[in-house]
C-alpha cells in the first residue's frame, strides 16, 4: 500500500483509493507511474492511495505457478503461439500446456488459491479504508476490471460510498456468472480496427505510412498480411521469427490505445507497412527485441517487478493473479471451451483476441485444482441503492469493454442475463441513480486511449463537488489518431487517390528505416 499525500491540506478531502484494473494490476507500480496524471484527474485535496492486491507485487504469502522466473518466462513464450486455433489438436495442445501450469499453481500455491478472488480484495479494500481512519465512506477511482472490484464493493457495502467512478467498465454480473463473458467482451474490436483503416485513409499519403488508394484497399492489404502470416511465419530481425499469433496480439495491443499506438515511429501504421513491403526481416536486433517486448505486454498479466521473496516458501509472486482471480470468480471447465471452438476459428479480423484463449484455457483447467473459493457472489446483483450515485465512463468503441448490445454467441450460459446489454450500461442498471458518461472515442478507457477535456472535467467535478454529468452527455475528443479531428471523420473528406506518389514512397521508406533501427 502506498500513497501520494494531498497537496492542498487546507481543503483536505481524505483518501481516494485507486485500482488500475487487470485483474492483477499492481497499484503501487501504477501510482508511481501515473502520479501526475492522477493528481490532475482528481485534484490536490486527496491522499491518492493504491495497493497491490493479493498475489501481486510485494504481498505475502507469494502466489506463483512456477518454481523460478526462468520457468515462467518459458511458459509465457509458449503461450504466445496458442492463438492458432485451427483444429482440435491445437485445443488439446493448449489444454496440456494449461494443465501443466495449473498443476504448478496447485503445487506451489495451492493453500492460498481460494483466497485470491475479487471478494477477498473487496474485504481488504474495506479494511484499508477503515484503518485509514478518515471516514467509513469510500472514495474510489478505477479502470477496466476495477469496475468489477468497485461494483462488488458497492453491492456489499452500498451505504459506504462517498464517491466511486470507473473508466473503461467491465460488466460485473457477467464477470461472475457468464461463461461467454470473455468472448462477448471483444464484440467492438472490429469497429476499432475499421476506424484505423478509415483514419489512415483520411490522413492521406503524408499522414499514414500504411496508406493505400481507398479505405477498402487499406483493409484488404491488412487482410492479405493476416492471411499470409496464417499460412507461414516470417523472419523478424536476424534471429527471430514472427507468426500469425504474434501478429494478432500486436494488433490487439494497438487497438487499446489509438492515440499513442496507431501512427508515428513504432506505430501500427509503420509496422503494417513493413509487413506490406516484406521488410520485417530487416529489423535490427534492438528493434526486434522492442517488437517482441511490445507483444509480451498483452501476455504478462500485469505482473509487478517490485516483489519480495516469501520467507516461508522462497517464492516470489509470479504474475498469475490475473488468471487465478478469474478462475476463482467464474468457474467453468475446460470442456466448456469446446462449444466456442467454431467462434475461435472465425474469419473475423480481430474479434477472437489472444486473451480469449489464454485466459479461458487456464481458467478452465485451474478450476480442477482450486478448492471452494472463500467467498463469491451467490446471485446476480440488481437494484442496489448506494449512498451516493456511481459514475461509469465509457468510449463508444472499446475493444475490451463494449458499450453496445450483443447477441449471445453460444448457449452455454446457465443463467440468463437481463437485456443482453454489456459493460457500462449493464453495470449502471445494477445501481439506480448512477450515470453513464459516453465519450465518442475508441480504445480501452478514455483516460489512457481517448483523452478529452469534457470527460476529464466531468470526472474532476464528480470528485470535487456534488456534480454529476447529465445522463445524455456525449463527450467529443479534441483530436484523433493521425492528428485528425472528429469533424474530419464525420465529414469523411478524403484526399484524392491519384497516381502513385513517389514522394509518399520516399517518406514511407524513411519511416520504415527509422522503425527497423529503433
């Protein structure tokens, strides 16, 4: 547990607890990395407090599924390639890999597994807030999975809410009760990649390295790369190879943060142009290492490097908290995964993200080795009156926590869920009086993917006054990726395609050379 002391002691408002999501995100690491942004977001009157949840960072007892970091690194590298769900054999390969991991979890951390779930962290959060001694009421800001933790807290202690806001909202009821949760979480991914194609075209030859003569041509070039890597990997630098699974994971990472990942040196557009021009093999060893490090961001389960050695076991927390929290919270068997194999083999460009396979597989096997969880919800939450309204913030196009309605993919859910509405809208329905603030942006969370003054001010006002945004508010970002404005996208104005632009080819070559040499 750590904190940033309030800078305005004359107008002190007490502690504000922050959770970065995950699950399994290190709050202490997040606080050190994001201190200035958090103070700007909530003001100077709060002590901003965060913590490492059980099994993360420096918490004890240690949670690990591997005897040492080297064994874990080998397992993670193997997992990068399990996206290739081409046949039942691949499913069996994944099953064997995850069974070995699950056996390791049981061997090295079996006694603590039942106590790693969300509800255990709810009890910890309540205790930390009480021990802080300022107030029984909780002030809380979170992102992504932090909505599940926050909603569980609000459902358990509804009269203890002073303020609670979540940006990038995971659906709490589905997290605990819906076997399709991870699949339906990806329904907006194609919307986001389609926006990349459109913005790339509108940016023109000077703005987007992956530019082609039309939106359709850009999309087709992307599909051609995807299909080519599906058939065979390519060289990436002097000693590495790059396969379809890694390509999909690279794209998935980029979809979450358009404002920082779509264009510029090291951006998605330049990366795609290297593949389009068959130049990925020309990466330097340093650039290749950077490429694979970026890919691993989607695989390493948000583990903290700030860990202690457990004096009783000699182990360190090994980054397994994300998967284990999911297994404790939403138990189902590996056999259930077979029912969604046709979906995993679908032709959609991005929808079946890597995390579907990784988390579904590990969760399904882990449930054979986890005793009955110490606590989990017995039924779905509904109509919970809180002492102060909650605020949920969501992009219109989020590849992980969608705002839209969706139809069930498979009929595996044993309990029907109301209205089949996902994420922020569904969470808001649990808590009458809560508000959903929509932002016309793409990516995961507005704070980190589509920052805009409107949403920023609404969150600040919520924590510093009695102000809630109007339920019909739609915030517009000032700028989009490729330095475009929202009105550019709305107008659909596109540069003339014309003949081949030799200057554009020169610029593309310069950008590719810079990317290869990073």
